[in-house]
């Protein structure tokens, strides 16, 4: 089974990130590794915990770790700051330094497009209104 990450349930298929279970683990490992050591607000910590939970879900029940960005615990009051934080995390996750933190060798050519598409989705999230964020 594969996992999908989308902006929301109406997002067109060409915007989805579709990954194998192993690919999802790698993608999430990179985001989590990139976020370590970064200064975070309490709410940004909740966003990272959401990603950690997805990693745990994929470990327990492979093929069920996909999510829509609008399911993440966003807050309208800090949406701009929080999307900026996640963009920084995604950009940092692309670095060779973060890849080297993994306990395995990841295929950069496979993972980099997913990280970049995640950034696109986060930018789209920052453009969402309060109503579409679900807060």
C-alpha cells in the first residue's frame, strides 16, 4: 500500500505526494531530523508531533499514514509563522547534512521531489482562509 499527502480532500491528483511505506518513513525521518535543534513555539511543536504520530502510524499500520495538510493542528493566529517554520524544516530536510543524520542511506533523487512538493503544499496552506483551515 502507499501513503498520500495532500492539501485537502479536494486537491487534484497531480498535487498529491504518493509514497511507499518505506518512502514515507524516509520522508518523515528527514522532516523530523531537520526539525531537531530548531527553535519552536509550543504550537510548532504540536505540528512536529503530528508528523511523529504519522511516523508511528506507518510503523504500526503501513499504508495508513497518509494525511491532508488541513488535518494538521493549525491555528489561524499563527498560520503564517507556522507555515514559514514548516517550509524551513522542509528546506533543511533537503540538505546533505540531514540526509547524513539518517541511520540508513536514502535515495535523494526519490525523496527530494517529495520534500519539494511538501513545500508547495505548505505554501498553499498558508494561502488558505480560516474556514478552510478548520479552526
